[in-house]
C-alpha cells in the first residue's frame, strides 16, 4: 500500500459544467464537493471559455482563490489524454492551488503521471470508464498520485460496443457490475478511495437511494451525482442511523477492555467488526450525523 494524501471530500460529489460559472457557488453549497467539469459537460467549441471561467474561479480574486476551504472541496475534471485538450486544461491549472483533479478516461499509470508531472502534489481521481481503464485499475491505483478511483458505466459500455449499462429493470448488466467491483477492489488494495458512478435517472429517487445504500455497504467512500436533488439522497444513505451510531460507539468503548475477540450484546466481536464500527463513526463525522 502506498502513502498518499487522504481523500476527505465527503460522500456526495456533484458535477457542474465548467462553462456555467453562475452555478459554481450553488453546486458547492449543495454538496460535500463540486466537480467542475471540462470534459463531457462542455461542448468542444466552449472548452476554451470553460477554462477561462475556471481560471477566474481559482484566481487570486476568485471564490476558490480567496477561500481555501472551497478550493479544497473543488475538483476539476480534465479531458482525457488523447482528447487534444488535456495539455491546455493542465496549463490553466498551474499555480491555482487546485488540490484534486479528476482525469477522464484514465487507462494507465502513465496517464496519472502526466497530470502529476504538470501539477506537482495534486491528488488525481482516476476515472476508469473504458475497458482499458478497468483492466488497468490496479496499476492506476498503485500510482502514488492517485487518491481515488471512480468508475463510469455508460462510457465503459460504449468502449466495449454495447448499448446500455442497465437491464430493463434498472439493475446493472453483469459486465458493469464486474467493472464496478474491480475498480473498488483495486482502489482499496492500494489505499485509494473508491467513488461510485452517477445515477442518470434523476427522477428515480428510490433507485438512487438503493444504489447509494449498496455503495455504502460495499465500501465506496463517495458517490458522484449530476443534479442537486440527488445530494440529499446520497448523504442520507451514508449517514448512519442513531441506533447504528450508538451501537458502534458503545462497541468501540469496549475494545480497550479486551485483548482479542470478545462478546458484545450477545454477539462475538473480532477485528473486522471493530473496523466496521470505526467506519460507521467516520461516516457520521463526514455527514454531520454525530
């Protein structure tokens, strides 16, 4: 496992188009972190203008330039290495103090290194959303600049030649589930965070809630979203109930009194269950549920 900066942005990451500066502040207010997007959300003809908007946002007189806490919670998604836009994206960010950059369509550790070589010290969130990226997830996660891995469903299926990541009942196809699991396992194996993909059906609150609950239970540190209304659903899934939090804290108070496995409220407790309890407390802190 490689030492790297912690991913501490909270569970809800809200995408915001990089060419809509009037939305930047609102998006940051609604979510734990905002992802200002220079890639898919911006038309090719508007890329230069979007970069100018971000440069102003991170500038000395800009909101993220003046506010260190806001800057910390602001991720910039840059274009893929083969897009012809990445070099300009990275040059625009030099000297801005941006802390997290999400690299679209990451397919190798060399892709991560390209970002890190220009923006020294930046934490790279590698977006594994192609077949090549998913297959290389382990080497991508191993790079010391990688702080998190996120997977993307629809770009992945497009890269394979499919037509949809989901079945008619709304559940993921097997290949998408395999990719989701592989990216999460790769991230965990190398001490990076796992970020779950967006849920495209904005009106399907129940579907988002179920998928968010599964993300929590599976070990994803966060879930990305595309609409402010989805933030509350995601945060609710990550926030433990009062009963869960009370149980976790009471269990952890007992740990110092025992040298190994012990019985707590009628159940046997060992190291994995202690780590589960610690994670519940961490989630409470991240969502303000404590």
